[in-house]
């Protein structure tokens, strides 16, 4: 019998960050928690990043996930938006690394493909499948929360098949990337 894993999934954002936490044991997945961090009330980008870091640390300290699954920034037309999204993702990853939680990054198309069978599925289609897969009585209010859950479910489906390598600490990252050492 396979052991239980708690997976924290994050849909990074600087307006709304979605998250979902599942318990995965073999093919059985159970919802632990989900929600969003609303950031639109903060004008300062640095403060938003600080709030993301604090929220991820709080989630880790509260639910003790074994792994983090995070959606990678997508390549859009607005470079500034993409950079801000990448910073939000980096801060969430940094929070996980600070607690020695390994992470895996998934492209949005890969998550959609894993959940719905269609890499071009809409947010609503992903949300509906998450509702079915996790036997949710009602749809979460924010699709960002279901996107966080989708990252976690995608990761659960990918156990043993991941082509992305996550790291458990900054030391492990530097060891695998010696050319990126600072100093």
C-alpha cells in the first residue's frame, strides 16, 4: 500500500493567488483545504510578494505538506505581467524551500491536460473536473482555488513520472546548478 502524501498546489498571482491542499494515497485523493489570497488591495508589488511568502509559510506550517506543485508562468503578450507573475511564483517556491519542501513546476497546458485530457481546456472545465475528482459538493467561489487544486492533483497523477526536478533546499539547487553560484 502506498503512503499518504500531502500536496500543496499553488496558482501564483499578484492579484489573487489560489491554493489547494490534497491528501493523496495511491489513486485516492481527498480535499484537505483550498482558498485564495486576495492581493488587489495592496498597491505596492513588494508588499504583495511579502504577503504571498507569509501565506505560503502559514499553509506549510499549518498543513505540513510533503511537496509543493506550482503552476509555471505562461508566456503572454504583456512582459511586465509575466515578470510579476514569475516573481510571485519565485516567492512561493522560496517559502517552500525555506521549509525544505520539494517543489515541482508544471506548465498550465500540462495541468489542463492531466485534469481534463485537453491542454486547451477553460478554467471552468478544469474546475468542473476538480469538483468531480475530489467529490466536492459545491464549486469553490474562486477559480484560482480550483487552479491550485488542479496543480496538486496533476502532481498526484504524476508521481514517479515527473520530468521536472524539484529541490529540497537552496543547497540542493546550487549543487545541481554549479554555474549559478553567487560569489
